[in-house]
C-alpha cells in the first residue's frame, strides 16, 4: 500500500514514466483528476487593490470612531442641558397674600393671592419666559423679548408694565407702560398704555377698554386716578371688595380724579361721596347706594 502511494506521488510530480506508472491502481481516474486540476486557474492577486481595501477599512473604522465620540459628546451635552433645565425650574405658588418676585433680570412681578408663576433661572438670559396661572402685575426690565404664557394665550413685550389675569373663565391684559402684544385663539391684539383687552371665555366675547390709573388697584393701598369714569371706578371698587354699589341717583356724573385707599372700603366710599357731594347708605352687608343729601 505504501509502495503504491509512493508511486502515485512520483507520477503526479512527473518522476515516473508511463510504463512505470501503468501498474498504479485506478491510474485512469487519477489522470482525469490531474487533467481537470490543470485547467483550474487561481484568482489573480492585485496587491494595489488589496492595499486600498485595507486602507479604506482603516479609514471607515476611524470615521466610525469619530462619529461615536461626537454622539457621546452630544448625549453628554443634552444630559447636562436637561439636568440644568430641571434644576433651574423655579415655581412660586401664593396662598392668600400678595407676593413680590424679582426675576433674574431684575424684572419685578407682583402676584396676587392663589396665583402661581414658574420660570427657568439657568436659561433665563437666553429666553425670558414665565408661566402664569392667576393674576400678576409685571414691571419688565428692557432687553430681549419677555413672554408670559397662560392657559388661554400669551403676552410678549420688550420692556414695559402690564398686568395679566388668567383663570378658568377670564383672560385679561392691561398695558400701563410701553407696548404689549397679546396672542389668543389665533388672534393678535397690540395694546398701548392705558388700553386693555378682556376675553370672556364663557360667552366668547372680546372687550377692549381704556383706563386712567397707573397700576392695578390690588398692588398698593393707594391708587391715583386721572379722569376715570365713575362707572368704571365703581366697577373697580365692587370687584375689589365684592360688593354692589347703586349710583343711579347721580345724573351724568363727571369723571373722577383723585386718590383712593383700596384697603379701606368706607374710606374709599367716603372720598367718592365727598367728591360728588352726596351721601352713602348701606342697604345690607354687601350692598350700598349713593343718595342726595335731601333724601336723608
């Protein structure tokens, strides 16, 4: 057996003649295999192309590494940004008393009781935005756009004084200084000083009015009025003290100019009565009427 294998090896390598190889078993089969193998061609080997492929693979690997680093950096920045966003959120919720808030740009906000205000202190100088529910008066420092978002609309200013009231049934904005843009229900209203817009959310009505006082009556104890219609003044007093005042005895009353103390109902009514030379009479706990002196 070993002898036959040795002879086959020699024949394949051309070391045996045909006569010497004729005794190899299955020689005819091995001849066919040898002839077939001779016709086979090995693939051509292009060194330059192989080199290019290797370099391309290295480059792709390098690019992938860069992409991974960039993605990691972006993820880190987003992570830090998100953390700062949530850490910088400030929320103020008032109870029944008036609160005064100084924002990062020194803008001043007076918040009425049971109102809430929120903003982000870390991103404030990039985006001056507050979220408001309830009633507040803003004294905004000049600078970039200042935005107040409410559940019913938004207000945009640059530097001004204005008040916002936003609750379940009412959305009201008053401009005391500068210019105010009010956005609501795909509409825009621009307010100049001593102009207001009020949206009745129940009846879907929009009312624009003029007013003649320098700040909301709920901010300070004393409010100065300049030629305000008596009807409007009585409405303010009624709202402030939750009362009703009948002034029908006054025929064509002139406008009121003066100062009222809005933490004292009796004093405010006395000033009005003195101004118009009439008397005030209390009907019951929450109802008053102005009467002529002769009717007493």
